[in-house]
């Protein structure tokens, strides 16, 4: 077992590793075998305050540091991830039940985002804008917001913590990170250790492992952070947005999805099957961009369904540490129970199980369901696990209507033999991202990432990080003399 779980089971505040002073512990379990990995005494409201105050103090000097010197920290962090890839992979497998394939996928993306952070340190640029007033010069500066609060999820905790933490730091901000309670090491203190070893000055990045049962909304309401970056469910995201707005903070929300993968009548069926199986079942379906719904034109529905079901039946479920395992455990028992409930509800509503999964502890094997009533609420909600709904349709117009018939708008994909037909289809879908002849699960460091409707507010990646983690400041200079009316 990685030493991370013994060495990093603490709070990281103002450059110091220290135990929390809360009245209870968060117990970190391996979701596959229920092994206790770590016990972390939670942070209190006072420790959240200490973390934010430390970030506030350290940020001033960090912002005054030469950007080329700041860039070196991210270069070192990238090298450390490369050097420690094996140990981090082991931690991902143990703490969140990620398969070897999933751990490699997450680490690949994490390294890509760190490479982008290296460049982001040099990205902010100012502008000089003309003025209608004689002798006036308008300067617009791009400046850090100050301190950013980051709340990360359990499904890709290392990547999705880094995805906000690294750009916020690269753009001169201090950061306080609150990882999900189920992934406090991989999503939290491991990130702190990485940047500490990379030479980030103490106090700039703080990690508080805690729970709303202890701190309530203190993480959101604290006066120091000006931006809160949250990745998680739309239910919690709505609350985050509401609290932030009430305290005049900006929120960046990357929320859930109910993505559809659409197979048109001219698609390459074998390729579409491969894309759909990956898009639904990668990391047990615990991915916001996962293809909850697979929509298939009736002209190819029989062929697609037969091949899809056959491929799903080959997916090996079990121990995530086994390199041949494709389906590992879901994160906890409540998720497992909820997924069993989804299948039961679908069958009660009249659906047919083409593959009927089983639940053993946290190991939920794939289910493939068809024949769900068109008005079923299950077709409109996010299902965070290995349950696929196959939905037939007649023609593109019906497909567009079905894809859009959900409160979510994150990702999606369409398969067709005609690229421009696919692009025209994509243009009609109310999502932040859509892919032609590919899967639904994609993330790239310089392409705007985010959703519409209940799938979020704002974008991350590339230049959109400037909008997320900096603000603009207008300073005018009057080189002559202004005239005043009195």
C-alpha cells in the first residue's frame, strides 16, 4: 500500500502538515475490499479560516514574483508526476476503485493540464483602449482575483483538483482546496504534497479535509475567496451558486450530465458500438460526460443492439488492481444501492433488461435496458454508474428532440458516415460540447470545457481559465488636463 495514506492523512495549512481539531474522523476506505486506508481528523471552521488567511497573505508576494520563476514550479510539478506515476496510480486504484486503465487515463490528462499550466503563467496580457477624451490613455490590466476556493469530486479527484488548482496558482492566486470526503488523499493532500515538493511557497495552496456537517457553508461564505470552482452534482452546484451569489462571489460550476450517444442510419455500427461501450462504462460510468443514453436509428437498431450487448457481456468486473479488469467498484455503498434502485425502477416501469447486472458490496456489474417509457424520469436524469439505456428513434428530427429532452447539456456524440451531417446534427443540440464520430468522454487542456442548462456555468481550460481566475482592472491616465463642468 502506498505510503501516501499514512504520510498524507492530515490537513495542509499555511505550509504545515497538521492534524485537524474537529470532533470526529473521516475514514478513508478502499471501495473494493473495504480496507481502511487512512483516518483523518476533520478541519473545523477555524481551520478553514486559517487556510484562507494563509492563502491571502501568501498571494501578495506570489503575484509580485517574476512569472518565469512561477512557471518553474509547474515544470517541477510535472516532472514529479512523471517520476511518481506508479505510486499515484496505486493510490487511484486503492482510494477510488479506479482500474489500471482508468488510472493511466487520469494521469495522462493530469500531465497534459500541468503542461498547460506551465504556459498559463505567461498568458495574462494587458490592453490599451482608445478614449474619446483628449489626452487620456485607458489601460486594462488582467489581474488575479486573489484567492480561489476549489471543491473537487470523487470520480477523477487528482485530475479535477489539478484542473482548477494549477491554473489558479499559475495566474497568481492563492488556493484553498476541499477534496471530496471519499477521496481526501488523491484529490487533496497528494496535490498539496506535489506542489510542496515542487517548491511552491508555503501558504499559497492549502488543503482542508472536512465535511459540511462540521463547517456548514463556511467554505463558501468566507470573505477571502472571490471565486469558488466546484465540480460535482447539479443539486449541490445549485446551492454553491446561490451562496456565492449572496456573498458577491463568482462561481465556476462543472456539473452533472445526461449525455446521449446517437447512432444514425449511415453509421459504422461496429465503431459506434466500441465508442458507446467506452462512453457508458469507463470508470464504471462514474463520469459526468458518460453516455447515459444510447440512441439508435431503427434502421440499424437490431444490429447495433446485438453487438452492443455482446460487447458489454465481455467486460470483466472485479478487482481494480487486476490489469484485465474493466469494471471496478463504485465509490460507496449508497451509490451501489442507488444504482440497484435505478434498475428496479426501470423494470417496474416496463423496461426490458438485455443485460441484468448484479450488486455485490460496491461492485455493480453492467446493466443494459431498453423499452423504457418515453416519459420516464430515468431518461432525463444523470445515472452515475454502469447502467445503459438503449432508445430507438425514427429519423434525425426525433433524435434531436430526444437528445435535448433533459435538463442537462454537457456532452454528447453522434455517429454517421457523413461528417457534415454529423456537424449539422451537433449544432442542434443544446450542450457545451458535442463530438462527431467519437465517444462522449473527452477533455483537452486548451479547448473550452463546460456545459449548458443544469450542467454548469462558465468554462475551464485554455484561455477560459483567464475568465475563471482573473479579473480586469481599468486604469486611466490623463496626460493633459480634463475639463470639469464645475
